[in-house]
C-alpha cells in the first residue's frame, strides 16, 4: 500500500519541481525590474550629491532652506517605515510599486520647472510618501515573494548591488547630459539640470508601466519551518527592547547612516575648493560606482571572514578618511582629496551592505523579525530628519571650508561611536559563543 503513495508523492514532487523551474525566468525578469525600480526612484530625490550647487542656483534657495526640504523628506520617511509594511500586507506590492514610480516621476516633472520654496516643500513631502509609505516595504516584500526560501540572500544581494549599479549608470548618463547641455551647447545650468531631472522622471514612469504589466509568478510555498505563536504587538515590542544586541545593531546603523549622509555634500565641498560643477560631478559619480563594488565586496569579505569584523574595519577606515577630508585640503593635494572622496564612498557602501547582515546575531524570534527591522529602521534612519538641518546650519553660519570642516568633524565623531558599538557587539557575540561552547563541553 505504501508503494503507490510513495510513487504519487514522487510524481507530485517532480511536477512541483518542474513548475518551480518553469517560472525561474519570470522571477529573474521581475527581480531585474525591481532592481531598475529601486535604482531609479531614489536618485531623483538626492540629486544634491552631484548637483547641490546647481540646485541652490536654480531654485534660488540657500543651504538652510535645502536642509529644511530634506528634513521634511526624512521626517516623512521615519513616519512611513512601520505603516509601509502594514500597507504592503494589504495591497499587492506590484500595484504599490507601480503607483510609487508613476507618482515619483510625475512629481519630478513638476520639480523640473524650478517651483517656489512652497512648491518644493510639497514635492519633497509627497516624495516621502511615494518612496517611503508605498515603496519601501513593497519592494522588499516583492523580492521575498518571488524568491525561493533558499534564494533570499541571493535575491536581496542582487537587489542592493544591482540598485547601486543602476544608480551609477543613470548618474553617468545624467552627468553626460548636463555637461553636453552646459559646456557643448552653452545652455544655462537651469536647462542642464532640467534635462537631468527629465531623465530620472521618465525612467521612473517607464519602469513602472513595464513592471505593472508583468504577471506574478506562480505562488511559491515556503517549506521551511515557520515559528508559530500568538501575535501581540505590545508583548513583542517588550521582548525586542530587552535584547541588547538589537540596540547595538541599531546604533551601528544610526552611526553608519551618518557617514552615508556626509557623501551627499561632497560635490558642494569640492566646488567650494575650486572645482568646476562638471569636475565635481564626475568625482561624485565615480563615487557612486563604488556601491556595487563596496556592497558586493564587503558582503563577500564578511562571508569569508566575519560580517561584524569587516564592518568594524570599514567603519574605522571611513571615520579616518572623514578626518582626512578636513586635513587634506591644507596640503594642497587635489589628487589626495579626490582619492579620499572615492575611498569614503567604497567604505560607506561596504558598511551599508553589512549592517543588515549582522541582525542575525541578535537571536530575534523569527515571527518578530519584521518588527525588529522596523525598530532598527525608525531609529537607525533618524538622521534623515535632523542631519540636513545640521548641515544647512553649519554651512550657512560658517561659510566656505569652515562649515564643512565642522560638519565632517561631527560625522567623524559619530563614526567613531559606531566603531565602538560594533566592537561591543563583537565582544558580546564572542562571549556568548564561548559560553555556549563551555556549556556543551560540560554537558559532554
């Protein structure tokens, strides 16, 4: 009696395997579209990292007002992280992503007209919703939906590294358009910037239209054991806040994100040192190319050695390099300064590629992992709300190099705190490992 049942099970398994293989191409096509979406939607919000000086001129605003805009954006991001997950559980991520891309592109077309400060505030506020509330959790959930259980790391790795590659490619094309418009055709900086915004806006709209037309792959059953339990938000939050390692990871993300925010000001800092807008844009675009290298390379080194150890090295080297940005201009070595900017980019993207990987060391229950990510995101990305204000205040009240020296000094101090937090986390991890090993030996 057992033989037919076994045969039927084998046939069923074979059919399941065939179906699984048949939709592999569809899943990878969708992954590539998600990579394009994630790589295209955010750069239009952060054009300041290449065109900050131009933006100040085009929009006729000062550093403090630019800081207000990014503070609005960051505050809405912070308010969106938790409800973004709630929304993605109730509306198909495919439609949320389509809306996000379409709305972000449409807002970009308005952005290209150089609106007033009130208009810019509306645009940045709405961008916070279209890229935070409706996009952030949706794209992560979408990747999880199309990836098999054994492909989660691979798919998320491709998402982050591929996203960086798309950003670098678009930034290179955009800079070419800007240089062609302003230097070859002799157009104004405003016209050149408009072409750049058009590129990103229409790219978002096009990708959104293609992505929404692609049908979902067949649903994938996750055969791994899923932890069961009663869901109680207050109880789960109480459990999580009692995990010291989770707060150390949060501190590391918080400090590492400070270093990433500093890279947005490199273009303006270099132009203040005498570089042309195109030359400064070229350097910061090269820095963007460090994302796939730093992210993928950092992850590979982390797997080969230790995620936390490689993260400690990256945080410390980035902190030292930030100090170098303050000191090196006095040496009148432009090459050294350029090399430092690119090196910070490399270390920054290595940090970003690693700080989510160390969440596994926190012994978080499987069913509360999403909530833990929400907590880390809310606190870790808090710099979105106040760093623009700090940057705007310092550069406005201490014009020239002095303002940026104070700003980079603050970033270096926070980077040092992040290094200490990572060292503390590694010490706790090693202590727990030794305790487990000693318990096993005593039990034996």
